[in-house]
C-alpha cells in the first residue's frame, strides 16, 4: 500500500486542497471498511436429517465457498418483489440436498439476521429452486440479498408464486439449512 502524506495547515486558513485531501482519505477509509464488512465468503451449514457430515462431531455438513462454486450452476431469470427481472445463478437446492444425503421432507432456512422460514423439499422438483450467489453476473453482497438468496422462478409460475405466500419463499442472507 502506498503511503500518503500531507502537510496540513491548521486553522480557518487551511488551503482547500489540504481539506479536500483529508476528506478524500476519510472517504476512502470508510469505503474500505464497508467493502470489507459487506463481502462475506460463501458458506452454508446443513444439519438435521442428512446422511453425510464433514465436521468432527458428525452433526453438520459445512459447504465452503469452493464446494458451493464446484456444484453445477443453474440460472433462473425472474423478477422478485425486491428486484427487477434479473438472472440469478447458483446451485440447485436439490443438488445441495443430494450432496449431503438429505432424507427429510422439509427444509428450515436460517438467515444472518435470524429469520427462519420452512419450505417443502418437494419445491425442489416442482420449481427447480436455486440457491443464488450472483445476480446478473455479480456476486451478491450482504447489502443486496447475499451471500445466498433462495430463488424461485416466479415469472414461470405467476399464479402459484404471487402475493405474500409467494414472497415468503424468497429468503435471502442464508447461512444454514436444517433438513426436517
């Protein structure tokens, strides 16, 4: 990193260029802190009725970023209540469940802000649900529904996925799944 030095004249007579430089330094520092806190590495914990685990206590399967990105990527182009028509990309929820040998009938989704919602596993076959990590080719950040966002093909099933009951299925900032 380059070292930036400036001589600042104190008091009301400080040159405008020095004040501008100090403002720029503070703005860059604030942007850097925001960028670091908004970019969360991909990870996903699965627990419950699963046949495979990868933790020492054999209670969970933790997908790290490389494992999630190694799963086949699928895309759904659709609008949500919160986004315009966009292309969302990530692994199928069905592929994630298959990887861990899930054998339950429901998936309880947990988010970074402690929201919880449960969907039937049958939604995987019915809708081809995607656990998206990107929107329009850009990685999702915590500030824009990331790092993981459960996406249904709303445009393909407008009657079934409309209204509050449809909206509730679009869960963002996902951190864990519990198979029940």
